[in-house]
C-alpha cells in the first residue's frame, strides 16, 4: 500500500481546501475585519509574555485571516517537519483563527505531556464534551484496564484462530487481501467483547457487513477539513461549511451510524441474547471502543508490510517464534512474553509508522513554558510524533527499519520515554493501548508461526 495512505488516518483536505479558498476569496475583506480585533489582542498578549521568555519562532509569511492554513496541504505533519527544520523544535503557526504550537523534540514533548500536563490537558472545544468525558471513564473502567484486557483473551484467541483457518484455506497461488482480513479480525474481537460469541453467528452478518464501511466513512468525516475547526466562534465559518457540503456529509454519515447503532441495540435487547451466554453489558462503551479497530488494523498492516520488505527481519522473527513455540497449533498469549525480537519489531513500527502522525491536539488552559518559550492560554498544541520518529538527532539511520536499535536501549512506547509516544502520555494517553498491543502481538506472532 502507498506510504501516504498508511502513515496516518485519512485526511482528505485538498478538494475541500480548493473550494474553501474560492469561497474565502470573496469573503476575505469581511473576515479580515471580523478577526482583526482578536488578532491584535493576541499579539498584545504575546508581547506581554515576551519579557520572561523569547517569543515563539515560526514562519512570518502569513495570509490575512487564513494565516498558514493553505500552506499545510494534505500532509500537515510533513509541513510542520519542514518548518521545524528551519525554526527549531518548537514552532508557532497560525491556522485561521487558531494560534497553534507544534513540538518536534522529546524534551518539548515532555514539557507538554508531563511537566505541564495539568495546564495542557484540555481539548479544543467540541459539542457534547461532558458526555464524552463520562464515556471515557466508562471506557477505561470497563474495557481497557489490565484485568479487563486479560479477561478478553478468549475473544482474541478465537478470532486469530478464525483468521489462520481462513488464510490456510485460500487456494495456493491466489493473492489474499490481508488488509481486509485484518480489519475483519479486529472487528470480530471488538464485536465479541461487546456482544459475546453470538456476534459471529449468522444473525449478525448484515451488521458486520456494513460496520467497516460505516466506520471508515465516519473516520474520514472526523478527519476532514472544516472551517469551524479553525474559526471556532465564527458564524461565517459554519456558513462556509454548509456551502462546501461538510454539514450535509456529516448528517448523512451520522444517520448511517445511528441506523447501525439502532440495529445493535435491538439485537442487544433480544431475550435470546442472554440464553446464548452473554452475561455482560458492553454496548454503552462500543461507540468509543470502535475507533480502535481502524488504527490497530493499520498498524498490523504496516508491520506485515515492513516484514515483507525486509526478509532478514522476517526470517529472524520467524525463527524466534518457531523456536519458542513448539508442538502447538497456535501461539497463545503466554508465549508472547518470551518473544523479545517481536517486541522490538513492534517498537520499530511505532517509531516509523505511528497510528497517528500528530497526537490528538491539546489546548493550554493557562500560560506555560514549552521548550523554553512562553505559550499563552488557549493555544492549540500538536506533537509531531511522525517527525520525531524520523529525526536523525534522535535515531541513527532513521529511515531504515531496524528493530535491533532497541536491543541496547531501554525505551518503551507506553508514555515514559518521550522519543517514542505513539499513544501519547499523561492524562490524555490513549486508554486502548493495552488492548491494541495485546491484539497486535498475538496476530503477528501467529502469522509468523503459521505461514511463510
């Protein structure tokens, strides 16, 4: 698959940006007057902070109102990387009406994720934030604690066995769509966790058939360009979104999601569900948990892609698995603990191909120091983990897939070492990390064990 497709979640900006530029060309004078006052106020605030710390560096060439918005293109992580190479690891860009700081070094990332975690733990404003805060608590308690992840081992084992049987039954010499198979695997794990073993039954076939399409389009909508993201307080921004078709597309996909969830709830309320052996209620957390399917599947696809592109690494990994696991039909989760080279492969993949190129943005709740610079309150903060994974100041030969680099380096990806934070760190660390890693390790180990 193309590198740009798998390196991040889809971000279909260019078509909308072209239409947006045409719309703003006519609205530019009015928008400039509307936002001029706010921009002047922000500038005065920055001048007031400059006495104790240097001002934030960044590109000085900006369009009125839009700032650097049209410069970032469809790959913002690459644009931010280019800016950081010129101005340093902490840079400020103006994205419409939103002052934005992007960090590119472990030290600055630590300032955001640990030192100033309390001051940087807010998210950009969005509707229903209180509801999602409560859902996140439910999500962590019911689905992602270590004990709960261990209790779902039966679901991972069953779906991995199903995957191996499906691939083994494929006719020799016929290509197999491994991407589709891995998506179905993760869908099966999540569905079994939420609904029990009945999720694999025939009665669920219609829901399973549409789930992946609905989820993929939902993620596209959530990752697409919106004026309101960059002009949060502007009625004109909402009007421009409506003109560009963003609102219409959102309503359409949300109706599809509602229809899917309605069918899920109807199945969930059927009396036959309890007679089939489902004793726990996980439906309330499914909506939050489903997002992990896409990112975990993409990570698994990247790992297998890198192994096929690096036969030496694949042969070494296969030798480790097959020498450790003997006379067993499949690798189980107890065997995973002894597969040290597989652990290094997963770390190396997270370095080169993190699930997200930019961590989910934070917003400062009060002024703080990041990388030695004063960052005002209300600033949106991104961490460019994709660029850090390719920084030659941090890694030797950063473009090479070389798992052995972790052999003598005690670096973990669970939020303690800031040169490798694919899941974030601190209060906003991804709560699904334990489930994602457990699924990744089991499926990759079994593919290496069962197939050549």
